């Protein structure tokens, strides 16, 4: 299962970079990030395909950037201009999700 890291507490307007490491070739087709806020369902955030094409949820477009390393083993999520509503546990997987879910990494944004 993927292992997410890089979360933390940050003030609004700040930045964080999340990392996700999975087994070799786990992200060969695509890699995606999801998040789950307290009391809410898990939502898709961003995706990158094997060719490097990206797409984002409207709520993060222009602020978040997804990338992967060349071996397609690690996925990253660069998050800028963070808002309190970005507070959630962040997970990586494919889209649609084929991998087992990891533990996630907590991101908390204070106002």
C-alpha cells in the first residue's frame, strides 16, 4: 500500500509538499491524490497520467501541483496558498483507485 508523508500544521497562505511512495510501477498508468476532511467523504484532488498530463479538482486548481518521479514510484503534491478548507487527511492512489489505501498524512491549515 502507498505510504504518504509530509503533512503538518501550517498557517493559511503557507505551503506544504506531500510525498507518496508505493511499490515499483504502482503509478505506471496514473497517480492521484485524494483528501478526506473530518466528517466528509474522500474526494479526489489531483491526477497525473503516465504521459505527464495533469488535472485538478476546481477547489485546488492553480494552487496545487502533482508530479511523479521518473520511476513512477513516488508521487508528490506541492500545495501553495493553503486555505483552512484544505484541512484534511491526504491519500494517494490511482484514479480510479486500484491500490490499497494507506494511512494518509494529516494536513491542518490554521486561519
